[in-house]
């Protein structure tokens, strides 16, 4: 009995009969090798300060809130202010790379590790921000809980200003160079939403209802 | 899911008579159309992206066997498992075996048309495994025991009171007096109920919008975040997808993603685009311990190399149905199988067989709007025509149509007789049309004339006869005018 694999491949090959096999193989190898970048829209080619400004505008258009901070040391106070301003519990799950920012002064209850269904707030760092559509790129790993991007109602994300790039392609290329291939890449544009009740958009479906982004200078 | 596509005409009549459905359909396409139009207008490069997207998929289909092998190799290299499924039954069995081996009792599901296609959720339930749809729209229709009526908005056909009724009936543990009139109340209730399901799940099943051959990744696009909770919390993640979803590289996926959300919902980018590669890495805080990909054929391979192969470029954005006058009038369920609208008419005959699906190829006014808006430039009306031809060759068309066309063909091969007969016919109809020049009823087209009048041909015979008469009148003048 032929296996499903053999049979499916054979059926496909029947449809492609007459192809120059050697050329087909080298085409495929070349394509995978080259990682050809397609047309990048003008909105994906911005750089530097222009990229940061466009990122902020577009993230806001996607219903995120954004603030700029001078340096990483300002993050704990900004988080405390954000939570107090919205009457949210002073407790947050944070990603490990943010643990040393000086949270003691804020009086916030900070926990690390894997996100828990009881979490209401998470504060995590992003790998990159993409100006093209106001999109964040977050990755999984030893320091980053993917569940922390989805379980809490309020999702706070820190991204260094130097990591704001124009396009998805550039964010992917740089992340790949730094980390290889993480298990999960999350491209996130605004808080979660649904249009499934009579086509009206409501924020806060299964994921976060609030997405707050802090673009942090490299002081 | 058992198709009822052969009964499209009957289904469509029922849909037109269904007042609730008509109310739900009313006005929604305009909103979807204008959202898409403004997203497209804001991206001057949209056309260039369409061209490039088409090239990517054409290249993949022309090398599909090679890309399948590359993808398999990469999935395995990343520590995942690849499964091949010839048909729906085989795919269901593979998923069930993975669940059984893991001792799974609770499964959550992300939104996936391929799992609808293979009827996965009811199958798992019948085998004693709780399987819950977690996309809000999918969840609502699962509670109601229905199938999706739209590939992007599955509960498109429902109004709020119907959703509230379903919640009251199935969420018995909640206070029966609770108010469920606001959108937010419904959403919060679903969010709460489904949270527990996410946490309890042993296995999470998603689809894949794209499979990346180079990296062995699957990629999903959602707005709710349910697909992500489905794949990150349980111990096992299974991605079930069609074999045509391959793209060579992530770079290629980005081109298609730029087209997808704009065409589907008019968003520039969906909220969540998630790339999953293998199981969690050593040292990772979370993520599944096992990663499986189930790759489904179910008729797709037979389309490769056929006149219909371009349909394999489809990225399931739903734009074609949002712009289709037939879909807009009858909704999704009338199509009688998972994929409704123009894409269903072009794809389903290949997946469920021509005998069952050929009636859908006629579910078109051939206005061409679907092809115009399709981000992958799939010639949908042309493909429907191919299916019609095939149905004709296989004698699947209804007898009146076969008989009528057969008669026409007989005359058409005998030009002198044809002219005589059509001339007589034209004079007869013109006479019947009377002074108003309109016919209230036409022989053999009573269905058509029951809704509208047919303009009677003008007096003076058939087109050919009038043309000849005109030529004769014009001839001397034309000669005389020569210099
Ligand atoms: S056929 Fe084209 S328009 Fe229709 S769902 Fe597929 S990609 Fe979208």
C-alpha cells in the first residue's frame, strides 16, 4: 500500500508532468536561498525619527495608546502612572529583561515567569516595532512568555526607539540575525477585537483590551 | 460536513424567502466593500503587490511537490511532526490519534476553514473529546449547531437576539435573568466561558494561513487572540491546513499578508499575525511541547495542471463573496458547503466532486466583480465556466438545459436552417410583445420571466436578417461614395 505522502506527491507530479526537473529544483533552491524581498510600500521605507513618528501615529490608529520615554529608567514610574490613572491593580507580570529597571520605588507588585490566567496586567519588551502599520514584533524565549501577550486584559509593551524599523521584512531579518528562529513570533497591531456581533467592532475579545506602548530612548 | 450543493437552486429560494436572513444580509456587504476600497485606495503599491503575490503562488503551484518536501524537511528539523492526509477521513483520523495518544479530553480550536471542510469538531465530539470553537463567530454557530456562512465572518447571518438565545440555552450555569442586550454583555460572557476552556485544554488545533517552506513554520492571522491562546496554552499544538498554503519564505508571506487583511476586513494589518515553528525550545517559559502539521489534499492535487489550477492561489480573504450579488442575495448557507460565494463556486466542485458541486458553477451573474477584487487575481468566472463545460461533458447539467442547448447546437451547425428558424422566432416574439414590446412570459424561461419582463425583439426579423437588409440599403451609397 502506498503511503498518503507518496500518493499525494505522485498526484501533484502527474499535474506537473513535462516540467524540466533539473531547472525546477535549482529554481526552488535559489528561491529559498535568496529570500527575495517583494515590493515594499513607501510607508514601509521610513527610517529614524520619521519611522518612530509614523509608528506612533499608526499604532494609535489601531487603537493602541503610545508614550515616549527618555530612557529605560523611566519605565517603572510610567507603568505605575498608567495603572493608577486607570484604576487598575498595582500588580504586573513582567518579562525578565525588564526586571532590573528599578521597580522597588514604585510600590508595584512585580512578578516574573510564565503568565497566569489570573494576571490582569503584563509589562513586556518587544523585539521590534514596525512603522508600516504600527505593528509590534514580540518573540518567545527564556525571558518572554508568549501567554503574557494574550491572557491579561492590559498589555504594556516597551520598545527601544532604536528598534523601530520600516517594514516587516526588516524586523524579521534583524530578529533572525539576533535569535535564529524562536518558537513563536507575534506581530501585534492594536488590542484584540472582534466584529462577530453584527459586524460591529468591539475591542477586548479574547486577548488584551488595552495595549499601551512605551517607545524608550537609549539614554 | 455533508454537502447539499446539488440543491443550490432550492437552497437559494429558501434563503430569499427567509426574512430574518434577509434582514441580516441587508446592508452589510456595502460596509465590507467600502472598508476594503478605502484600504486599497490608501496603498498605491496594492496593484504591484497583487502582481507579485500572484507570481509567488504560481511559482509554488508549479513546484508544489518540491516545496512540500522542503517544508516537511524544515518542520522535522525544527522538532515538529508532519502528517499527510489524502482526504477528510484520513485527516480526522490523524488528529484523533494524536489526541488519543496524549490522553486528551479537552480540545480548543482556532478558526480554520480546513477543519470545517473535514468536519473535525463534530468528529472529535462523537469520539468523546470535548472540542470547542474559540473564535467568537465560530463559537456562536457551534452552539447553534450550524456551519459558517462566510469564511471570514462565520456568524454573518445572525442578529443579536439569536446570539443571546443561543447563550441562554447553552450557558445554563449562569443567572437566567442576566441582561444580554448589549454587544459588550454578549462578548464578556463568551470571553468568560471560553477562558475556562482555554485553560483546561490538552490540545489546541489551529489552521494555517500560510506554511513557510524555508523555516517549517505555520502562520495564522486573527483579530481576537483566540488562535494564540489556542496554540500557546495546551501541551500540544496541531495545525491542520491545505497543501496549497505553502509559500517559499517569510518574505513571500509578508507580501501576501499586505494583501490579506486589506482585502478581508479593510484593516491594514490584522491584530495578530503569529508564526509558529516547532515545539517550545529548551529553556522557553511557555509554548507547546509537541507541534504537528496535518497537510490535507482532499481533491487539491487533482487541480494542479488543470484549467482550474489558478483557484489554488486563493488566500481565503472573502473579498469575492463580499462583492458578489448572488452571495449578497442568498447568503452563505445556500451554497451547501464550507466555501460559499465565488470562491466556493470555483473551488467546491474540485473538492466535493462535480456531481455534487456543479450547480454552484451556475451561481453567478458573471458580472466579474469577484475577479476584479480578488487580491490573487483568480479568474473566478472563467473557472466557473470550465466547471460548467465539464459538467456538460459529463452530462450533469439538468435535462431542460441539455435538451435546449442540444437543439441550439443542431441548428447552429446548419446555418441556413438556423437563420430561417431564428428569423421566424424573432418575428413571432416581436408579434407577441405587442405595442409595448415586452413579454410577460417566455416559453422554457418561465423562471426568468416570473420576476421580470423580457424585451421583445424589434419588428424586422433576426439580427442577421436586419443586417442583410441594412447592407442592401447601404450598398449603392457606399459604392457611390467611393473616390
Ligand atoms: S478567491 Fe480571491 S477574493 Fe475570493 S477568497 Fe480567494 S483570494 Fe479572496
